[in-house]
C-alpha cells in the first residue's frame, strides 16, 4: 500500500498522507514518496493547485517514533526538511485540508502550505517539549511570522494544543469550518485558484514568501521584475481581452 496517494482531477492535485493506522505519522518511506510526488507536481505544468490532506480522519500525528530514523538522524531530518522546502517553494498554490490531529511535524507540515483550512475536529499541537525534542517542519520560521514570536514561544515551550477554532482565532489557520463543510469549501477554493493565472500566482507567492527578509527597496525591486515577467506572458493578454469583452478570463487557455 502506498504511503502517499496522488489524485489528479482537472488541474487540482490532491496529495493524501496514507498511513491511517498510525494517524499518518511520517516514516522514511512516507517522506521519500512525498518528495517524489511533489517533485513530479513541480515538473507538471497542468498541475495548477495542490490540496494536502490525510487519510482516515487525521491529518498527520507527527513523526512515527517507533520507526528508526535511517540512515541516521541528521540525514533523515534533512530529507524531512527537503520535503517541507518543496511544499513551501512549490510554484503553485497549496492548501492544507486539516481534519483530526495535526500534531508536531503534522502541524508544521500543514503550515508549509500557502493556506490552511481546518475542520472543527482539527487539533493542532506543538508537543515537542513533551517528547524532549526540538522543532521541525519549518516551525521556527513559520510560527513567528503567523502569530508573533511571543505566542510562538508560548505554544512550543508549553506544548500547547489548539482546536481548529482556537487556531483560527490566533491566525494560525485561514478558516475553520464544520467538518461536514470542509471538503466542499476546500474544493471551491482549489477550483478558484485552479482557474486563476498560474504564473502571476507563482510570482505573488515567491514575493510574499521572501517579504519578511527583504527591505522595502528589495521588495519593490522584486515586484518590478515579477511584473515585467507577467506583462510578457499570455495570461496578461487574456486578462486584458476579458476585461475589454466584459467576461471572466480563461487562464486555462490564454
């Protein structure tokens, strides 16, 4: 049985962590399969948006500590980091759809996505201190940017658990929904992004991802470069035609 399922449907790729017997806790095998999946997505222009989720009523319960960290701890964690970097830098919009537990690495892996949508059953936890281990999954980068450094320290020092509603209240996730509405809402967002301008969205994502490390002057320079690329592409021509013809743009076939 595959540890990672990939389903493609008209430009929307759903990547499902598939170890439901362990609440999708990660192992070396799962990490390698996920890396391969995201590398393939990055190389496939018709993959326009990604939804990341978990099987069996859980998102990801973190690292499977019953599985050996092979070939050694540092090599394993660097491969985990490579997976997180692939998701964070992927030149496509990504949505984490979170139902059930997203604990430890699972919480931080969701935060590697551009958008996080949670069901009321979701439970987010930075429980590393309980296990005597440090952070992973890019949490030291993402948490301060999302919720501020003081709140980030509170979460990780005390191993705080947050419901989906609590996570939304502090800005950790974008939306929290009744579990029964989660699939439809994420599908609507994914379809909207799938119909959007892929190049422009990719350039926006890159600019925003680097914004916290850039000066205003650097941000302006990067925006100027990105706009110059946009203006030379087919998408901007279709956007102009659509505005002139008073219709919705068709960025799928510009």
